[in-house]
C-alpha cells in the first residue's frame, strides 16, 4: 500500500538467522535473531506479512496469499528456519526480496489498499 522509500536501508537483514516462522490465518511472521543487548535480552528483527508471499526453492515456487485463510499453503516457509539472510532488496513499489543461505528466495509483495507487511528492527518500524 505504501511502497518503500528509495532510501530505505534494509541491510540489517543481512546475516540474520531465521529463528521462527509463525503462520496464522491471515499473516505469516518471520522472526530473526539479533544482537544480545543484555543478559537475557536480545534485539530481534521481525517481518510480519499480510500480503502475498512467493517462496522459490530448488526450482519450485510456492505461494501464500494473505486473504486465503489457508495456513497450510505457507508450509514450505518452515524449511527456512535456521537459515540466514545473505541478501535483501527492496523496490520502491514495495516488493521485498530476501535470499537465504540455502539459495531459497522469499519475495513479499505490496498490496493496494491494505497494509502488506511490517518490519520491526529494534525501535525502528517500517510499514508497507
């Protein structure tokens, strides 16, 4: 809905390991590790998606559409747990592309008229 500003720095994704994929009826949450701030306190990175996700893995493509109410269609994303982000790219149209250490690519698309995804990096919030 909002797109990404051309100067948006998403480099904080690089090197972060995906610790959890949480699948709900209308959203998929990706939770990544982060630096330890204090004993027992870690600065986490989250990507919360309510729009279309495309997961490319070893020549096959899986899709999850946020309004389908079909959580099983996001099952392929579970294979990314424990993998790290090796590159990230954001387009002004709001498309976000993450490439993981196993070669898999996750693409998140903006959705007209609705919030498509949120990025939470410590105190920083990016809404698309």
